[in-house]
C-alpha cells in the first residue's frame, strides 16, 4: 500500500494527536485557556510554553520529551500530555516524569526543600485508564492510616474523554475534552475560552509552514522506520548465519574434528571461527540457541 495515501493530513488531526497538540499549545494564551479550564481557575503562564521539552537527570540517562511544559507566575509547574494510545504503563510513566521534573526544581546547593514548586502532571486520553467511568482521576500522596494529604505540592491528573459522570466536572471542561477528541468536526464552542482555543487550532491547521513541518516530521519517521527494519533484517540474517555455523561446528566437534579441519571444511579461516569454535566446544551439551546467546555476549 502507498504509505503517502495512508498518511493523515494535518486537517485530519485532532488535539489528541501529539503533533497538533504540541503546535497548538506552543501559543501561550491557548495553553493558559486549557489549564484554566482544567483547573477551574485563571492561570497565567510565565514565558512561552515549551513543547517536546527534553528532560534527563544526566547525559548518560534516559532522555524523556515532555509534551508541553510551562511555569505560571506563582512558580507552579505544569506538564500536559495528550495520550491517544493506552500503552498500559501510564501510571508508572507519570511517576517517572514527576521525578524528572522534581529533579530540576531546586537550584544546585539549595537545602530548603520547601522551596520546591507545586507540580501538576496532566494526561488527557480517550480511554478510561482506571475503569470507574470517571472523566477525571486526581492523585495526591495520602496516608493509608489517616487519609491525611501529604501536601508535598505534587498532583497527577488523568482525564478520560469518555467519562460517564458529567455532573462531576464543569460543562466547559466536558466540552473541552469532547473537542480534543473531535477536533475535526464542525463544533460550535460555547464559551470565549473554548472559542479562542478553536480559533487558534484553525490558524495552525491553515498554516502552510506548519503543514510543511508536519510533512517533514512524518517523512523523517518513515525513514527511521525503514532504517530500523533494515537494521533488524541485517541483524536477523547475521543471527541466522551464526546459528547455522554453531550447528555445523557442533556436529563436526562431535565427530572429533579439530579447529583446523573444521575451518577447512567450512571454507573459513581458523582465526575467523576461533571464538565460536571455543564457545561451542565449551558448551557442547547446550541447545544451539543457548550457545548463540553465550557467544553473542562474548563478542
């Protein structure tokens, strides 16, 4: 099938698609409107939201890209993510993101941990991660014995656009969640904040520059996938060849043939199969796949 034909156009994306979500949320006013609707209070962002914000605790550790990240004027930190697919690891991933964000919240040498900023990690998804039919699940650290909140300033919120308890959230938030999943539909938004969000979405979707950027990112992903498939195929071929040699060498060792004889019969040099020969000879009673695993770790 022609991959270009199967590709979504920019017009077909919703706010649950990461590309459109990031492009739209780069606009400060739009991100403020989204946060204000979600949290039920006016939020004023300090500076410009950062999209695809890279975070890691050291250059040697795992890189993480936070979808949209910003601070408000009271120094609270917000990380908001649109998650279209249920990867089955969102609670643990949100914990990892929280830890990475926390690691950046104190200046080097700062000893007063009470100076840590409040942090909101927000994930918006079109599925019910916890199976209770709620639109919103809010998590804060509490004591099992007393129920007392720890008040450490960390809040994690998971939104389900398919919630069944409309009375529990504001009509504006309910409308925002619906719009995020149905962005391509001709929806008439009912509040000024939602209208501003919709207006900016339309501007982004009609931008020729952003359309080119979307195409370039898609093409890069296709090339990366092709490269990965090619590397995987090459690795698979190499593994198959090694397993074939292991099988042949094992049979010849069992016939009491030495390294020189085996190399000659396989039309290889003794040097090229020395390590493989030694590995097979030492682990002769094991399965070929187990010998291959041992050999792979020796290389």
